[in-house]
């Protein structure tokens, strides 16, 4: 049976998150500048997002720029700061005919006025769509997100609108950029690195991890299917026991 058909026999992950790593190395191997790798990385995101949509996955989160990526050379930062614009262009045809929705997670105070406006525009224009949600994490850091949630809850306590004893998981989740998206089920990292790098820390508490040595621009639809099939073989227990182990 073909991979794609096999995928439909078991529950799909609702939320897939991807650390799009290896654009630079992929480009270097081809004797090209790093930005060439990012361009091909963006084109590959288009391919994988459309497949995720067609499969019926609910959310695809991607790590496009981390709070630490400001340390990169200015030329590369300038290129990556055009990602919201590229996203609008690359997804144009599908935005028109399809049901893809875009949201952004991350700080909005350092990405520039133009980006801020464009991001709000894309979110607003696509907000009523019912297909795949592409969550683009831009100037995103998991620790920063949690710090901001803590600050906001502390303020509410100070203002008397919340009691400390009422702060629970749901209260924190409501303050995260990703609210009300479901938790991450499958977290994919390309390019051989075996770490989470401050990505969706809270949301990935019970995620299944899938690592591959393939660089992001070369991570094909076939490889995406392979990652989903691997996820479907896992036994997710969320800290409990398997049903059959209960006696
Ligand atoms: C990591 O590769 C990748 C990034 C920091 C940026 C990823 C961004 C994209 C693929 C584009 C997303 C597109 C849109 C439209 C939102 P790296 O540069 O760290 O590669 P290296 O580890 O080989 O140096």
C-alpha cells in the first residue's frame, strides 16, 4: 500500500511543529550563499504546508526566526525579515482558493512596522478559514513566551482580577502566543541536530519527536509522510499507562 494511503488508516497528528534546520548547510553544499538556502526552504514550506492541508492536519507550526537569530549577519537577518512578504507571495494562489489560515507567534516589537502591519493583515484576511492553520513563529522564543505569560498573570493578580491559587495550566495557556491552538503532537527537526532550541517549550510537553539528517530544503513530501507514519506507530501515554498494562 502506498504511504499516503497508509497514513489515513490511523489518527493524524493534529498539530505538527517543524524546526526548519539546515538551509545554510544545504546551500553551502551547492556553493551558494545561505540566503539561497532560505529561499529554497521557504519554497519547501509551501510544498509541505499544502500537503499538510490536503492530508487534513489542523496546525503546522514552523520556526522561521528565533529570538536568538538576531545574532546572525545583517544580510541574512534582512533576508529573513522578508519572510512575511514571501509568505504572502508564495501562498497567494492557495490563499485565494483554499482554506489555509495564517497566524504568527512571537514578539512583534522588533520586526519593524511594515512586518507588523503585514502580519496583522494576513491574520485578519485568513481568520475565518477552516483549513490548515500555518503558525509562523517569527522572533519567537519559548522562554520569552512563558516569561510574558507570567508577567501578564502577575499583573492580573496585582490588579485584583485574578487570585494566585487560581493560576493553573489553562490560565497559562491562555496567555501563550499559540492560544487557542492544540498542543504539539509531532515535532520534526531536520538536519541532524537533536535539540529543541527554545521552540514551543510548553506546547511540546508531550510531543513525539522525529529527527532526520535531511536538510530542510530537501525534506520532501515523501519524507514528511515517513515522519507521520513513524508518529502513528508511537504509543502515547501522557504519563499514564497503556490500556493493556492496567491489570
Ligand atoms: C535554519 O537553517 C533556518 C532558519 C533560521 C530560517 C528558516 C526559514 C525558512 C525556511 C523560511 C520559512 C518561510 C516562510 C515563508 C515563513 P540554518 O540557517 O540554521 O541552517 P544551518 O544550520 O545549515 O546553518
